[in-house]
């Protein structure tokens, strides 16, 4: 995790002129292994990420003063009841991700922040979250677990990587964030045999 502090994430210089969001990748040590907290978003009509696996987070409010860490911490407290300021500390950030704002044409910048818990926490999620799950990094670093899925947008079809952790599919932006974290932190990766 020390490598994350020295990493040089991609920062979109124009992000201050667009909509912004931030998420928290929360890491804990449990039974001698590292795990990351993921949420399954509640099903909501009109939400393109409805029911998907994600990280606690959301849109930046004016009260956040343009600070993504404040957004990630506020949204985490609202969504899962974890006070990151008391129970953990930020060990770094990952690259900005360009996303589409629901059905609008304007883009939104999502900034992921990585936190390490130093106190045990209990989770009390709100209406935006259907469930929470701690996913072990041993599972995420085992590329033999990685599968493919077909995602369709309009007439175009894309084959994308994913994981199934039980019945939960981890893919898209969330998987991209995890892949960057695994690469930057230099977790040992298990590759499939050829």
C-alpha cells in the first residue's frame, strides 16, 4: 500500500468545469487478508448503475468546496454509516474516470480515494444500497476467476472482463478502479495457465 502514496494518478485538468463525483475504496485486514468493501446499488428506475456493484460515493455538493475527499467521506457516511475520518485514513487516490451522467450527454468525473481502516466498523446502509460485501483481494488478484460478459449499448456489443463473486457481478468502472489499485499497490497476481 505504500506504493499508492507515491503513485501518479491521472488528474483531468478540466474537471473543475464539469460535474464531479467521488468514491471510497475502503480496505480492511480481516483474518490475515486484505478485503475491500463493495456495495450493490439499490434498484432505482432511471439509474443506469441500478443494482450494480460499486463503491460508496456520489456527487459532489457545493458544501464539499470542490474537494473530492470530502465528497467520498460524506457519501460513505450517508450510504453505509462509516465515518472514515474516525475509523480510517486516506492512503491515496486513483486516476479520474470519465463517466456519463445518467441519460445526459455531459460527462462526469469520478475520483476514487483509497482508505485503510484502523478500527472495526459496523455497517448501517441507507436506501441507496441493497447490500454490502467485503471482497478479498486474494480473489480479485486471481485472474483465473476472471470471466467475460457481453454488454450492449444500442446496436453495439462489447465483450468486457468481469468477476462473479457469488451472484454479484463486478465489472465496468468498479473493476477498472480495482485493477488500477491492484497494479499500483503491486499485489501479487495469479494468472491462468496456458
